[in-house]
């Protein structure tokens, strides 16, 4: 089992992927967030800076995912599972395996959705909205954006 601070670091890093304006210091230049002489506030600040440093170096990310949707329009929650790939700064891919085999790819200003079971694909030019699409899909939120 991982240490709680490491789990928090990993979770925050996954929630906010890169796109920081200024380069963050390297993780090796920062104090250890587990140092016993740090106050709770200092520990939080050091951990935040460590997350920013890791985000600034992130180039690729790959993970399995489980997505649960709850809505008043659904009789019961809907669950999807699949695999996610990210390549900085503007490429993301979601491969939904369950319940419907669907592939969503964003590359630059273009989004492609392929409905495998239907044998149909849709291409959408997201143009200047590409950054918003990536943020909406949680693929490019920096910790600074999340803090705001």
C-alpha cells in the first residue's frame, strides 16, 4: 500500500495534467512533504509545488478507467470502462470497451468519435475550442487551474 501523501500526489497529478505557464522546480529541489518538522500548511504548500513540478514534466499518460454517470434522466447509474491515453500537449484518446465500444480521439483542433458497434465515425473540427474540450474531458487541467 502506498503512503497517503503519495496517493494524494498521484490523484492530484491525474486530475490536473500539464500546461503550466512557468516551469516548476524539479521535485528534487523541493523539501520532502513527509518531513516531520513541516506544519500542515507548509506540508500542503510543498505537496502542491511537488505536484506542479511533476505536471510540468508529464509527456504521456496511460490508464484504465471506470466512469459512472448519474442523472435524473437515467433510470439507474450508467457505468463505462475503458483505457485512456494522453500525449502532451494536445492529444488524448479514450477507448470505451463497455457498455458500448466507442473511440474518442482528440488531436490538435480535431475530435474523432468512432462508434465501433454502429460502424460509424464522426469528425468534428473543434478549432479554438480545443483547449476547452481538453479541459472538459479533464485532460489538460493544471493544478493552478483546479486551484482557481
